C-alpha cells in the first residue's frame, strides 16, 4: 500500500508544481485566467501578488511530498511517511478550502485534492 501511496504522492506533487507554475509564473495569462475563472486579466493583475505567494506554498508542499517519498525509498520509513502524509494532507485540506470558498472551482479542487487524498488514505492504511 505504501508503494501506491508514494506513487500518488508524486502525482499530487506534480499537480502542486503545475499550480505553482500557473500561480507564480503565468497568473495573468489568458489560459490561467480561464482555469481559475477570474473576471479577466485586470482581476488577475489585481491578485497577482497573492497568487505568487500561493504558488510558492504549492511548490513547498510538492517538495515536501517528494522528499517524503525519497526518504521512504531510502529506508527511513517513519520520516518519509510522516513528511509524505503531512504534505498530502495539506494539499487535500487546501482543496477542501478551495471548493468551500467557491463551489464553481469543484473540478479544480478535485484535481488538486484527489491524488493527495487517495495517497493519504493509502499511507494511513499502510502505516
């Protein structure tokens, strides 16, 4: 079960890294504006500083999940599982907050939280 958890943690990390790119590097691009259902590029420009910061939160969670997987593979199961579980739990909870704040973003929240939530479930079952 931990192998499945680790694979899904890497998938969740890839999603978080993609969100980092959108939020921190491409926030005002029309495609990103559409994904996040913003009210145009002027709305994106007004929130760019917040998005930039949020993107780095996603990057750090992705790094944490990947580092947890590396530690798990290296034989440090307790530290690896702890870091992997904490990172994926944060990703899942962020997705819950996203959908609670705006139900229109349910699909985005499912993409953000789905792999993280399933990884967390397998981590807990395999522990």
